């Protein structure tokens, strides 16, 4: 029973983290209010970089955005293109 509960709790944490990351990426895409939502392509472009470079900042949206900007030289080309817009 404990093992089942532990697996369920771990799965729930994973879903929460993924949901928060999706929300974060939606907000960080641009500088204007409407551009901040981002496109699915922009979110897909930066998701691996968030996990690779800024995982410790999840779920703080502002901290992740700042982290990605600081790590600009290490971003994938797809994610770097999102921040160049």
C-alpha cells in the first residue's frame, strides 16, 4: 500500500511540475501582454532548456525567465530564437 501511495504521489508531483512549466513557458515568450502567452512552438523550443539550465527555479516564472536570459549563450538555437523576438 505504501509503494502505491508513493508512486501516486510522485506521479502527482510530476504532473504539477509539467503543468507549471507549461504555464511558465506560456508567460515568458515575449515582452508585451499578448506576446507573453507564447505559442506552442515557443514552449516546445524552450522546455528542454528550462529543465537543463534552470530546473532549480521551477515553479518561479520570473526566476526561470531571468535564468534563461542569463544562460543565453547556452540556450539551444530554437529557444534563443524565442528570446531574440
